[in-house]
C-alpha cells in the first residue's frame, strides 16, 4: 500500500438516510439492519460503484449507546454478524461482476459514545469488543477501530483483535478546535504523536484519522509521518462534513447539520493535500457520500 492510494467508502449513516432507509435516533444506522437490510447492501453497492476499494461494515451503531443494553445483550451479535454478511455480499457480487476485489473492514466503533473519551470504560470494553469481533470475523478482511477518542480505547481494540490474527487499522478522531496549523490532538487532549507511537507498538497495520474537520487532518498526517518514519505503516484519512464539534458534543447523539462548503470537488482537493503529505488510505466519513468517493477515485485511480 506504500505509494498507491487505497480508496475507502464514505459515511454509511447519512447515505442510508439519503436513500430513504429507516433512520432515526437512538438506533442511527443500526435501524436499517433491523428493518431493511437490503438498503445496507444498496448503500455498499453505491460506494463500490463510486470506486471504493474498501467498504466498512454497518456495525458502527451496534453498541448499547445506540441500541440499548438489553437489545445489545440479546441481539447485538446477530446484528453485527448481519452487518458483516451484507458487506461481504456486496463485495462478492462486485467480484463476480467485474473480478474487482473489494476488501471488507469490520467496524469496531466507540463503545460508549463517539467523541466521549471521558465515558470509556476499560473494564466493560473487552466483553463488548469480543461480541463484535466474533460476529464479524467470518466476513471481514481486517478490522477498523474507528473514531477512537483516546489511546486507551485504541489499545483495547488492538488487544481484543490480536488473537484473531486479522490485521487491525486504528483510526483516531481529532479535536476540531485545534484548527489549521495548530498542534493536532485527540479529543482526549492526548497528542497525535503519542497516539501513533502507541498503536504502532501495539501492532496496528495502519493508522488513520476520521470523523473530524477536513481542515485539521493535514497536520495530523504530518505528525504521523514523522513518528512512523520509514516503517512503511500506511497513514489514512476520512474526514466528515460536520461543522466544528467542540466541548462535550458527541457525534450521532442528534442529527447534525452538514456543511454546504464541502462538496465533492472541494473534498477531492483536501484528499489531494493529504496524499501530498503522505496519506495512502483516503475516503470519507459522516456526510461524505458516493459522489465525493467518485471524485477521489477519479483523482487517484483513473487512468
């Protein structure tokens, strides 16, 4: 993966909403798994048709924060397994149609609420991660622990995945208030340099940054590149289209507005800058749809 860009998909939740799939709080994107699983396959297909080479399972909201403690205990494993099966179906269909291999990443989400490192419970995390990992394992090529707000959260995911021998990509969410040119930090306040070094030592196969303003991603890539040096560990970015999230604001606790100044071509320009800085895995997060993924594909992959 060194040198050549790998194109990721975009934000599943907002794509489902755009398509008219069942979508509300608190279930968020998990509602489509429960009520209309074919819409999840359709969303995966839309991103694949746009050029995504890696699609991520729709398991981000399969946690008690979204579906409740009782439902997670009773049905979490089934829903997570279904998310893997649906992604694998879309990937296999594309291979049968075009012989284009699509990788499936198993989403390991924040377990206790996005953007809330203060809520992370290290004692409860291993059991919850075990449910998701076991359910997703038959369907995925690698795991993707995404929107990680603190180092402890990311290390818990690394430890939980290690016995499977599947690769794990770790993706951190950044403090939006860092601003352009400011020192990049996780939402916990921990430095990007410390975070990258920690997951490198824990065996991560790639380090990414997601679900933050596009404007703050470039400096984080710079720091990651300086920490990783010539190790060959890939760096990735998939930003969101949210306005700045500050303080104790949590992603997906409500339906946030989307910026109207981050269209496909603008997002492609951000992607071009991230690549110039050293990112080699590039896609989109919340509010970044197939049109932007298509623009990324045209930029990085089209002949």
